[in-house]
């Protein structure tokens, strides 16, 4: 375990040193990443200035949802970027995966440490600022349980979207190409759960409750932290499902990854 962790940290340090060779480029890329997502939030502010609420939720409450998602997805996109299906499919097409398989190191560890997009810190920082903005506007009655629960929510979101990345990469063992539909549930999913789930049609809400249970990762934690009533009258223990869903999906993704790896056939390139 210590050897694997040490190797992973070395791989990450190499990635960071490589990306920091051109510091101006890094700053510009990180700033561009933050600015592009900030524009979405600014648009949201303008919409709420005009209409007041979205599904009965005001700007401070939606900013709370938005900030947590941006913060969490930014971390995930930085840490799990090696499993981004678009980049991983290149290993499949060009035969790079065969080279990784020849090394006496866990393939999962190699892929995880193969990319570490430091410029995603721009999105993380932007999400953190929005979250602080939301905290300043919402009168949250903090207690020890809520303070301890908040980092669990963020870690669970990172694990959930990381699991989707792993599943998307695993599918390329059969397809050889990244499947665009996966982006609907990763990038599109992050956009969707940035808003209260009760605004969506019933079939979408049921899909993201019983099939791909994203509703438990941001919406129900927000209801609990903001002391808002549950319009769906789910059981009182529902907020406790957040880590179960988040880390459970990551575990499923890793199992599917191992299954796909056993059925991998080289492209011969």
C-alpha cells in the first residue's frame, strides 16, 4: 500500500513539474477554465434577477448547489483525468495500453497517475468562491454533524463522477472509441444536479433516483444542510445515502474496469 501510494505521488509530482515548466501558460489555462464556468453562474444570476426563483429556490440556495458541484467536479476532473474516456481511448487506439500492461505496476495506478490536469484548479477555485458566496447568503444553522457531513458530500461527489469516468473508460475496451453518451452523465450530469431536482420532469427525476441515483449526492445533502423540507417525502435517513451512492458507484466502476481489462484485446498498433 505504501509503495503504491509513493509511486502514485511520484507520478503526480512529475505531472505537476511538467505542467509548471510554462507557468504563464498554466495561469492562463487555469484562468480560462475558471472564467468559462463563471460565465454560466453569471448567466444564472441574471436569470434569477429576472424571474426571482427556480422551482421556489432563490439565488443563495441554488448557489449552494452550484458551488458544491463545481468544487467537487473540478477536483474529480483533475484527479481522475487519466480515466477521462476521451483521453483513455487514445491509449486503446494507438496501442499505448499495451505498453502500460508490460510494466510491473498496477494498471489502475498507472492510468490514474498518467494525467493530472493542474489547470482544473481554476474550476476548483471558482467553485470554492461560489460556495463561499452561498454560505454568506444562507443562514445555515451549523452543528458538529453538519460540519462533518459537508466534506463527506464533496468526497462522495468526487467518487461518483470518478466512477462514471472509470465506467466510460472501461467501455472503450470493447468500442475502441469514447462513447459520447457517457458525457451526458458526467459533464451533463454535473450541470443537472447544479439545480434543484424537483424542477425536472418526473421520468428524469425517477431515473436519477432509482437508476443512476445522483439525487442523493447534492440535492438531499442541500435539503439537510439548508433545513429545507423534502418535497418527495423520502425517509429521514436519506442524506446518509450520499457516501453509499458516491463510493458505491466508484466501487462498481472499478469492478467493471477489471472485467473489461480481462476482455481487452490489443488493437495491434
